[in-house]
């Protein structure tokens, strides 16, 4: 259907806060649009299903898998994702409809009001391919082309997301890098990415559930597993050494301790084991995995 939208909201362990998100979306749905709430885990949110409001179950919990389930459940030309802890501002769906009129645009990143974003940035996303350092600042005021996306607020042409076989489900738990990976693959097949500063959401950063549900040690393990997996997919061979140096320093920074040891041994071990797991994951998938959307 021409510029109709399938809105997809994956949720995990946030049955108490997702209603704010849903309530902000419903008034903007047009007759041909659909809203899919893709829930995971054991806490099913109370969703009042209707003609264009649907509840889907995805198991085991995995954010990219939940996104893919939502994509396959719909059929509209535009696929729009929100985190379950955002509240969308006026006219957001219409902004995405308008942005996708340009056939060269494969995906659109929206503005996100988030207290953790750095200030004073001129671009919504910058990426240093020699180290893998990425700065996401999707709160800049000027609409422009961009290089990546943030899962809290992003949309795709259905044709584009299907052509890259959806989101890579090998990004596990906190799923860091999964939307950046999708953005890079969208660009590789010839599409452009647009940042729309007029489409605004508030990111409430709910501290329970979602991708922040792990212990610090598990989060660090999955952070480095997903980072290494992403690096194996996207880092150029000529930069392997500089990637390794940069992420070694990152691990040292993130494991600093005020105790007996300068760095927390448990956290250091978590990061190192995560990096090994990410590398093994990449080689296993490369050698044996099949299947796609």
C-alpha cells in the first residue's frame, strides 16, 4: 500500500511503561496503518487489539528477531520502529511518510530527545572506520543525510529491509550494533539514509527490562561479543590492529576499579570472553549458518 506504515514496537519486561508509547502512537495511525507490539519473555503487556493493532509473541528474547517478526507480520511499504520506552511527538508518522517519498532513501532516522546524547554535534552520527568508534547524537536540529540509525526511532522501506534479509539475529542480549549493521548493509545495496529532525520522540530510558536487563558483567560480555561480531563483519583488514588497540583501551576504561585491583578482574574477564565469543560466533555463522527472511 502506497506510503502506509507498519509501526513495530518490540518490548521485553516493560508491561508497565509501554502504554505511554502506545498511547502516543494511536492518534497518528491512519486507516491503512498497522501497529505491531512484539512482546518477549513472560510479561505479556495488556494490549487492546483492534483492526490495526496487533500483539505478537517472539521467543526466545532477541531484539533483532523481534524486529524481524514484526516486519514479516506486516505488508505496508514503510516499516517504522520505536523502542517501548519512547513517547512520540506530533506528526512523527507523517514525517516518515514524507521522507520515504524519495525513492533513493532506504531508511530514515528520527530525532531522539535523550539526556545521554552528546551536545554540540553537527552530524547525527559519525564513524571512524580505523577504530570502530561511533558517536550517535540523534538530537541535532538540522535534517541531513546520515550514515547510521538508532533503533529507538527509525524507519525503512520494506523493499530495502527485505533486500538485506532483515536484522542480523546474531546480535544478542543488549544487541549493540544491530541497527548500525543494518544501516551499513542498506547503504551497501545503494540506498541513502536520511535524518529527519522534524520527527521527534522522547526517550524515557526505562532502567528495568529491555536491553538494560543484564547484570553489569553480562552486559559487558555481550557488549564486547556484539562489538567483535560487528568488527568481524565490517572492519577492513588494514584496520584490524587499530580496532584492537582502541577496544583494548575501551575495556581498560570500562573496567576501572577503586578496589584492590586497578581493574575489576571479573569485568576484564567478561569483556575478553565476550570478544572471543563474538569472534567464534562470526566464524560459526560464516561456515555453517543458513536462512534469511
